C-alpha cells in the first residue's frame, strides 16, 4: 500500500522513514529545488534553516526529555542528529549540512521511499501525511484551507546571522559556557556599559526590511522574537535575555561584564558560528553595522545575514486528534510545524508519531495516543484541545504536563520537579509502547 507524504523537511522525512521501515511504499514530495521557500538555501531533505541547535539533551529539560522519548519510540532523525553533533555544552547542536546530507542519503537509499521533486498543490485522495512545514506554498495552503474550512493563522520566524570564526578577535572574545557547565564551547563577546549603549542605540534606530501587506498583521512567536522587537521593550530587556552576562566570566580578567553576546558552533569544521538569540529583520547594511559594533566582531565576516519569513500553521484544536489524525478524514494526518508545534525537536517528534499512526491506521490497529504525562503526549494533547479559543504555536515545556506532588518543603525545588516529571514520563511511555 502506498502513502503520500508532503514535504521532506524534518517531520516529513521522519514520517517517511517510519512508514518505510514498517513495509509501506512512500511517495515523498518535495518542491525544492524547483520551487524555493525564501528561507531554505539547499535542496537536501531535513534542512535546518534557523538555529543549528535542537536544544538541551538533558532529560531534566523539557526538550531533552522529548528527545529521549523519540529514542524510545525508535526515531530515525534523532539518531542521525547525534551522529552529526558539534560541541554546544549540554545542548544538542549539529553540523546542519552534514545532518541534511545524511538524512537525504538515508531516504534515497531506502528502496520503498520515492523522493519526488515536485510541488503538490492539492491534497491527494489516497492516504497522506501533510508535513509541508511553516513555509507551505500558497497554492497548497489554499487547498488545506478549503479542506479545514477554517482560516490559517500566521506568525513570523526570524533567522540569526552566521559569521566566520577566523574573523573573530579573540583578544576580546573568549570561550565559556554559562556557569562553566559542560564544555566551554560558546564564544562570548563581552560589553561594558558604554559599548552596550552604543550597540543598543544602533539597534533601535536601524531600518528594517519592509513587510509585505499580507504580513503586517501576523504575530511573532514569543520564543523566536527578532532582537529589534526585544530591544523595543526596554533598554535592559536584552541584558536579561539573549545578552545576559550572568555566569559568563572571562577567566583572563575575572570580570562579569555588563552584557555578553554568545556565538554557537554551526558546523563540524568549527569555521562558522551563529549569534545566539540574534534573529533579525534588519536591512543587511544595518546588520553589518550592528554586528561590527560588538567587541570582537569589528571585522567579522558575515556569511549569512538574518532574515525573517512568514510561517503558516493550521487551527489544530478544530482539526486534529491527539494522534495527529484529522477528525474529518481518517486517512489524512498532519505533522510538523504546520500543526502549531514550534521547534526542530517538536517537528521531528510529530513526524515520528504521524508515521507510526499512519502505519497503524493502514494495518487496522488502534492508533497510538500517548499519555499526557509524556512530553510528546502533552504536546499533541495541547495542540488538539478544542477548548483553545486563541490557539498559538507551542513548544515542549513543563507547563503542559500534569503537575507532580512534591513535599511542602520541596515545592520550590525545580530540579527535583523536573526529575520526577521525567521519570514519570519515561515510565508512562514504556507502559504503552
């Protein structure tokens, strides 16, 4: 039996591999390179377009727990991610080009996956998983809108700049991880108050790229705000956000600075670094002026400027069950960021669940509905909860899980709470899978 998967991004690639290893033939449609998205730069499957980090790998972190759940569920892309890991402290950061290459090779070398480089503009009548991503083409989006009979919601996603390591001045910059936790794998550019004030003045006065008319009323996703939007909330907002200096001390001076810009390794060769939290929609000339005002980056060679693009997602509480199956049509599933899950890890995880459940549907088995005590279960229950009146994208976080009871004297112990939630999640997952 054949299944169509639309989109060879993170979710679609994972879903296709899950179906293929269960014996199903998969027609995996990807419109790139014939038609571009404005954010992708290559034609390989599962391309990372924003950060190169999947977040924490520690199970006492919500994102780390989700990764462990994927491993227990037999995820394919999470294995490849660990194979392509680059140093980033406790975070799982990857060489994005190597990762995408390896995923593409695995897909093309899997006999029962047909990778078709064409745009699908209509939802097929055959079994299908739509994983077209937050950059779904306008024609397919209109067809999805007709099927769902509800308006699409939109928000913006912004991409951070990348610079060459060799152009960083290490007389000023230094390696460190916050509180010396894990390997000192981040490059840190420190600022005193005068330097920060100069940087902030450039930022708030810098011209931005003009938004298209249809984009002007869309919403930003709170965890991926452009740096200029954060700066507009107050002069110290950045110093308590992405430029927080706490726990970052240059051992050469012993000084904890007024503000710090962090850069994270972006490829295995350690030649490229992206600016953490510096998603932006500033014009490129302004970006260059802003970045070169940062101590240590005065002569930085910028290999990719930040950009901002519109993301599209469906009104999942009206459309989906927690199994990611549509309520209206049982042989149609959605996966990835188009469902309203936000983040790389979350995209892969929903692709994994959609692939498993499509296989179960086709074989006549009961679909896998994960317990709400699991991170993926909580996530899929959240996005499919019909009580949501104003649905907005969500990523993995402890707040969507049922609470755990702690002794009164331990109620403020966040670490213990996370440990107990993680243990409960893993136990709950093993009880159903």
